[in-house]
């Protein structure tokens, strides 16, 4: 990194070596665990953390379904998209929806945190949540359908420029 860029980031108060940015593309339960575990852990270690939810990743931050004002294809996508953390399936061996219930039983038996626990930890440690404007537009998702913790609906260019100099993960 150039000295000029590093100086600019220091002036802005951002440590370029202390940022984690996660692009959450998946709406699968197991991948949501990875996103929220990494985000909450990094934030608890003092890192500046933000998650950019795009396409099926929007499932993690949706609080309600909405069909009014959508075209036919958007309505079909709305019906197929899981709504919220507790309705996600597994990426492999979902077994017609039984596997997520089995995972929840295993998590309870092993004392592992739930997705809700991890989300709460991320929220409490200052993780920022952003929704992708292009994905929202294509899928017909409005801000009122998203959880209150979503700071903004932003474009990829905004998120990428904000992520410069940090660690970026795509899950």
C-alpha cells in the first residue's frame, strides 16, 4: 500500500489492517454460520467489520415477505427465498428440510451458539450490515422487508471502495 493511501486512511481514522469485509452471497444455514461466526469473532477482537448481503444472502436479513408491487417473476423468487435466519436450509444434504432441524438439535446438545446468538453477538459488537442495491432491485426487495439493523442499501462500488485495504471474504 502506498504511503499516501495509508496516510489518508489514518487521517480518516480507519486502520487498513484492521478491517474485515464479508460478501454474503449464500442463503444456506451452514454458510450463514461461517459469515456470522467470522464477523462476530473479528468484531470482538476489535476489527471494523461489515457484511454486504447480496442475492440469496438477503435471506439472512429479511424479516417479512411482500408480494404487492412485484412482477410475476419477483413474486416467484419471493416464494422461493427463505425468510430470515430460522428458515435457512443446508447447502448439502438438506434432506427435504429435516437436516436444519437436526443441526439445531446437535447445536443445542453441544452447547454451540445458534444463528440468532451469532447474529446478536455480531450486532452487539458493532458489525455493520448492508444490503446490495442491485440484488434488492432485481428481486424487488424493499428496505421495509429488511431487519432494522441494516444500515443502508448500497451498491457494489460503494461497498468495494469502503472495503479497500481490508480483508475481504466471499461466502
